[in-house]
């Protein structure tokens, strides 16, 4: 089977899996949460701009951006009084490095794999505690220089600390990204929760409605890159985001900003800011989203990434 | 009067009679014709109503000239009239030059001597001649002198004044018989207007009109007997149960006053209506609950009908079907409407044990009125269900998970394995409230809390008064004051109310629920105020869709009457059962 046929077959499979089989719900937890501080600083529009191990949480096809292995950890905390925190660890590895062409901005491997673990802890309104864990794994493949696809599966569990309410969930997502028209222009699509099942112990199966994430990114002059993203579910744009980053001091400092419009219920805008510091094989990222007042509260993320094994 | 006795008045008559006899034998030989217009009956009694009889005779000789026209009243109808039967000559006119003529005459009911004639039938004879060979005699016309008006002699109904056209094998037509002493009743108009009584308006309304049955006439006891027929239908064709009256009317054609009489009747299409008179102190209803120790030995039933009730029968259902043997109750005699059904000891005619153990029993009662209408055919039988229950229900269980309240009214909820009973709620052992358990076995009640911590228990009580053991104690703490009381885990159960007590008067309190991905899924305005607010979340989003289980952030916004809005955020979990 030629590469083109494989791509077409994968696209058909993706479209089939993304079609909802029955009415589902939205919200809830027991899932893989967005992790990266870089992603938060970009307003969530970092699915194409941040290829690497952190792409496991957003766009699995972007895993091929790894040149070797990557290991990362992050902390996420919700401000505004809600007692909720998230810690994550990720490990990824890319294989079959392609030497980038002069016009290419994103390093690409032939294949990549990554795994992650997350723990979400919260103190509920009645001062009892809650904990969830999530295990996730993803594979990505780049059959052509301009195209890559990826799939991600996750298993989540946990619940109330009294052990009475314990749930389990499995989820499958898939994505594709491609360079179009110009080497500096990329588009991506992620079908989230194309398969999803959740249940409490001895309970009935419930399902989260699939979401469709569309993204486009451009790498601009003066070391600026930008991405816009839209997430759609129940025929509604849940979120539209625009993010940009400036490689102010190449290899040392990156400044990021983003703006997110939440479309559910009362529409609102959430600005975000962040930066990245490069220290050899290490990178430290910080991101913050400001959502006070009627919103759910501001959010802060801190992430550390260690790269190695590259050419 | 004999010929030759010198009466000059009869001389021309005799001549005419001879001519008539010859003409009658020969028959009319020309186009000569007589047309007579008259009033058949009249009452010469001076009441200014039809006191005389008007007679108009038109004679047409065709081509021939008329010689004369004759009109006379006789006591017999025979042709030619016998001179001895002549009562009075009304007209004797010779018209020699005209081919037709109109003769108008009025008879006042007297003979030729001016003496009034008695009531009875008389005959008008008229004939004319046009030429020597043409004589035409009109057939005799009966006239009636009647100075006495019609009167109803007697009225009767068959089969009975209780008319039951819908009863099995019953007459479908009511016969209204009447007799009249008047000799000419057969020629009078007889009608009956049927009125139905409207109990709500307390008025009679005419619903039907029937006329005399022309095919029926009997002469019995010296008077004629006639009838009217009614099939029970009103003008719209419906047979309606109720009290009726018939207004019978005789209209005399001789000008005498009409006679009218009124008779009452009942159209009965309804069977007796059955109801429980007394059953262990309870009246009415169709379902009864008894403890075995308080089961009454007799069921008292009332069968109500506009007629007398003929009988009542009872069937007992112990298995899938009612006992084939129906019991005809003793004492079920006409005019008796109350019946006693013995239950304990059970009559020997019924199958099964002589005593009633715990279980459900059914009784069906049927009654018949004097017209033979059974309730099961023309109404609704009385079906009773008797539950005999000596077993206590199981103890209820609480489903309320919230144990701390900041507002005094709280909704407590629970379940009970036995549906359809009541649950009594106790606070520290003192009974506070009784609430019903629904068909799915759940109950909930809003209770008023006492400050501090108190133990609430629940006990089920069934229809027969059996009391369950108490439930496990639910310790409820009520601590009034400014606070935010939000259940950590929301299961969609009754009583999961979010309570917000503000430190100062607030204009509104708004709750916004967010998914952890940042999406706003639901906005709820809390009710109440100015310092105590409450809100219930049905665990759905603004579009009405169920939200997936897991964590959410709720943002509670308080807008004080004075000052800036304040926010407080909490994490809650949806944990559906």
C-alpha cells in the first residue's frame, strides 16, 4: 500500500470514528487535561506552534516535532478561591529524524511516541477531597515531509477520597497536521473523544460528545509565530483562540501572548501571557490566563522540559 | 208528513222528489255540476264561536241554462231524500236565464219551524236542474250540530307510567289511552305534548309532540276509547332518563272550548346507582384498607334509584375471576334501598376460607330496579377492593446526604421499599410531619429545622396503621448566619439545595457553573432574599442537556443592595446515581 493510500485510509477511519454514535454530554472530568504552560500562554492556540512531547495533551500529530527524547513536568493551579490543582509528567521520543530543508521551520521525525501521567486534586465545596489520575499514551507518524498523523488514548480513574464514588473513563482522540501552500503555513485538525466511555462503579455508561478542533499556524518574519484555533461541539464554537510568540532571544527567551473567546453561555474574552526560558537542554515555561469576576478564576501553569538525544 | 194533507210547503218538494227519482234512475245527462263549500260542524249555542253553518253552493249548467237550485237539510243521507226526513229548506231558487249561479246560505241549526235541533248528525242535500231532462243531485253531506265541548273521560297508560323502553324485553312504546263522552271525539284533534323536568332549572321543558293513533278506535262502556303512542324519544331522537308529564289536549272542530288534562310519567333508562353507605366507619370510596383485627363484619351498601330497587347481588373475587355464584341478598325487597353484605363469617355460598388473611380481595355489587334494569347493563357496578394487611412496612432509608444547613427550611428525602404508604418524620423522637411515599418508593418533605444538631428518623405507616421500625438516624445540623452551603457532591436528588446567606441585604445572587476547561455551562439566579437565597441545579447545561459527571467550578456572585459585587468560587462534583 502506498503512502498516499495509507493516508486516505487513515483519514477515512478518522472521519468514521469522529461521527457521534449517540447523544453525549459535555463537561465532566476523568480525562487528559491540557498541560503545557506554553499552551496556556498562547491562549490554548498551541497545537501547532509547540511540537514536541507536550503535544500529547493537545495535538498528537505534533509529536513528530521531537528530534530525540523529551521529558517534562508541569503544575497547574486555578486561582480565584477554587481549590484545584493539576500536576503532570510526560515522556516522549521521536525516531527517524529528517534533516530540515532550508525553508522548513519545524523539525520532523518519521515517528514518535509519548506517555504521560496526570493527577488532579481538588477540595470540594463541603471541604471533602477529590482525586483523579490519568494515564495517556500517543503515537504519531509522518509519512510525508508535509504531513503527520497521530492518535492518543487515555485511561482515567479516581473520585472521592471516601472511596464511595469511584469512576473510570477511557478516551480516544486523533489528529492530523499538514503544511499547506507555503512551508511556513500549517493546518491541523483534532477529533477529541471520538471514542469515550465513562462510568461509576456498577453504574451506567456515559459518553462525552466528540469535539472538533481546527487550527492554522503561520511562522512569520522576525521570529514571530502565530496560531488560531477553534473548538466546536454541539454545533457551537466552544472556544476560539489566537496565540503568538516571539523568539526574543533565540534559544534563551520567548515571549508569548494569547486571547481566548469562550462561546458557551455568556461569551467572554480571556487574555493570557507567558514566557519561556532556555537553559541548554532545559526549558522553563510559565503561563497565566486572567479570568476574574464572573469567570471561573485565573489560572497559572509552570512547566519544565528536558530535551536530549537529538542530532 | 203525508201527501195530500194540504201543506203547501211540501207540494213543490213532492214534485221535485218525483223528478229526482227519475233523474237518479236515469243519471246525469248533461254537464250540469254542483260544487258545495260548507262548514261541517258547528255549535249553535250563542257563544259567538261557530254558531251557524255557512253553505255556499255553486251550480254550473255548462251550455245549458239552469232552471233551479235546491238546498235542504234532512235527517237521513239517503238519495233521493225522503220528504219525511226534511228538516228545512234552505234554498229553492229558479234561475231561468243563467247558466251558473252561486247560492249562499246559513243554517242556524233550527228546523223549518224555528225549533233548535238536538246535537247530532244531519245531512245536506242539494240538486239542480238545467232543462227538462237534466237534474243533478249532489251526494249527501254530513253536518254536525254539537253544542257540548269535548271532555276527557279517563286517561290511562300501558304498560305502566314507568316507561322503560331500553329494558330487556320491555315495551318500546308507551300507549296513552283516553276516552271521551263527546259523540264526535273521533273527528276532534287529539295531541299530547311531552315535557321533561329539568331538576337544575326546576322547570318543565317540552321535548316531544305526539298525535292520536288514527288506526285505533274502540267503543267500550258506552264511550269511545282512543290512544296516542310515544316511543320515548324527544325531538332530537334521544331517549333521556327523567320525570316527564304528558299534556293531552282535545280540540273540538265545532267551535266548543278545548279540553286538556295532565298526566305524569317517568322514563326510566337508569339502573340503580350503588355506593358504600358504611364500611368500618368509612363511607364512599372503592378501596379500603383494614388491619385483620379491625376488619368489619358487614358492608352496608345503598342502591339509589328513582324507582324502587328490586334486588341486589354480590360477587366475591378471590382468584382470577369473580365467583360464578352471585348472592341475592336477603332483605332486598322493593322500596328497600339499603343492603347489608355479610363479610365475617363469610357466607357459605362463597368459596375460600371463612376468614380473611392478609391479601387483596375484591367485591362486585349489582342491583336491579323494578323496571328490571341491572346496573351492570345500564350503569356502573360497584367494585370494591379490600386490602387486609397486618404486616408492618419496612423501615425507610434516607437519601439525603446534606447534613449541614444554614437556612431553617430543608428538604429531607428518602426511600421506602413499600410504595403508596406514608412516612412519619421525627426530630429527636418527636413526630414533626407526615409525607406520602410515591409510586417509585421515594418520599421528600420540607421540614423546619431547629438550631443545633438534631437526629431525624423516619417510620413508615401503611394504610391499615401498621408502623415500621425507625430508620437510621440522620443528624442534621442547622447553623444560621452568613455562609455558603453547597453540597460537595451533587447527585440530582431532592434536597440538594445550594443555600447562600449573605451578611448584608443583597439584590441578587447568581451562580455560574464552569467546566474545568473554562466553558460556562449553566447560569442560575438564586431565589429568595434579602439575606437568604437558595438555588437548585438539575445538573443540566443551559441547553437542557445532562452534563457529564465530574468536577465543575461554581462562581457565586453576590450583588449587595449597596456596594460592589462579590465572588466566591467552589469546586463541586456531579455524581449521578
